[in-house]
C-alpha cells in the first residue's frame, strides 16, 4: 500500500479510549472539557468513552460537589485476548512516562 493513500494516514497507535484513560490517570480530578481539549475530541465523545470505561470496570468516579474524582482500576486485565497478560497499571506505567 502506498503511504500517500488516505487509508495509510488514518490510523493511530492509541485509541481514543486509551487517550482518555491516560489523561484521567494523570489527573483524576480533570474536567471532561479538559480531557476533550487534550485528546482533540468533543466533550460528548469523552463522556461516552468514560461511560464505556466505567461499564467495563476500568474506571469509577465519585461526585465531589460539582466535580468528579476518577479512580482507575489498576489491577484490571486488558480487554482484547491478544493483549492478555499485562494489567491496566502496567500499560499506564509505559504510557505515563
């Protein structure tokens, strides 16, 4: 495949879910608005991703007044069978360097 084709330029190494999770791991009190700005996503997309991560057990949140404080569930295994083995904490250790 030629590197100048549109398909060759559309993929990235990290998913939006990984990007959002990294931002939350860096700052558990971060606002959705700030996550969206840092990840170049809409606030609504970030809200959906956070809901996905919570539903899958990778993230939880506690409401503190008008803000949320997020907790990453470090011991959780990665989702895809090909990624079996490392925990979420091990992945985040690499991505947070």
